[in-house]
C-alpha cells in the first residue's frame, strides 16, 4: 500500500511542477491523486514532510526567484501575477518569509551570480557583488573544467524515465541502490541503451538542499514498465550541453558550477527542461573511485 501512496503523490508532484502558473485547486489535485482532500493532505505531508499548501507556495516563490535572477526584463509585478499573487504586497511578504529579503533586493544581490546547481551553492540572503575572491573562484573553475571535462553540444533524443522520487540529499545513496536493484532484477542494466540518471527538478540556488526534489532512475529510448513506487516519466530531449567528467563524488559541485559558467561564457541559455546526470560506471569499481558521468544542461 505504501508503494501505491508514493505512486499517486508522484503524479501530484509532477502536476504541480507543470502547472505552477495555473490555478491549483485542492479538488483538482485530489482528483489526480484519487484521494479525498483530507486523505491527500495527510499523505502528502507524510511523504514530503510539507503540507500541500506550503509546498505549492514555496515552489511558486522559488520559480519566481529564478525569474528574478535570470530575466531582469520581467517586472516584479508581472512575476507576482504570473504565480497567482494578487498584489505586490502579498508577493513581497511571502517572498521575504522564505528568503529573508524583498524580491527587489534579491534581484539586486543576485545580479552578477552565475546560474549553478550543486550542494551548498545557495547565495540566498547574502550580498553578492564581484570581489577579488569571486573572480579568483571563477578563474579557478574555468581552468578546472578545461582539465576535467570534454564538452559537446548534442541533440538529445527523447528518453523514457523510470524513477524514484528523492527529496533532499539525506537517503540519496539508498535511493540509488533501490533503483539499481529494481533495474537489475529486470535485467535493464545489461542493455547498452539503458543508463542510470539523476534529474534535478529544483535548483540548489533557490531551494534549500533538504527540499530539492530529484528523480533517481534509469533512462531508455525504449518504453519502460514500472511497478510499486517506481514512477514513469520522460526526458523530452532537444539541444543539450553534455559534459563528460571522470571525477570523484566530492567534485560534482565543481563540475556543475564550472559547467554553468562555461554555458554562460559561451552564450548559451538554459531551457525550461531539467538538468540531469547520466552515470556510466559504478564508481566503487573504479580503481580511483571515480565516476564516469555526463552532466547535461538542456538549452534553448
């Protein structure tokens, strides 16, 4: 029964992500989950550790924060209206409750930040301006990626995804082991066209690390079947920055940070699709305990 609960809540999470700028009525979401509103509230809190209303509000504010950072041409009032806030005052109050500063101050402080994804990268609540230390770090990352990555612009095909939802980094290794066990039992990992992956539905830049939602799964060009708590989705494909790294797990933060810098400096812009990782080995079996991994950023 627990697996059925997770499967239905996964459907809710996907629907919310895809309709943050629409009206998300309790009845509509309850119908998607096939539960009563009372039952949905209870299960959602048990599985995500957040109430449904708090989750929707947080996701809308975080999406607004990304627009504030990456789209200076958008007026704050327009961003507020896009995500269902009836006034600048209510938007500003809710935004400040999450980030500790107003939307205008948040935009100002993040004006010179590179978009990035990775553990511990959040600049929320910190004054951001170009310092000697900041510039030195950028130069170091640009040199680091030259030595550690081969980068291509690829046309990624649409891929089918079978996944487990993981919220936050606590329990991440267990989620990977679950998907490996599931895929191994179905002999999927013996196929050359099946790859273990991690998809990031949130950005560590605006979302607390303990609340970042990820899909840990396998991708394949062929249809996949799922059962239990395994969900089914797809990576839509398209133009993608694909960077091959051979690094230790501790270097993933540098890998993501440097790749987003590379993207910006080469004039590319991230699309609305989610960044993801594709793994090509078991790092425990590597002589130097390194991961052979592709970091992928869908771009416009």
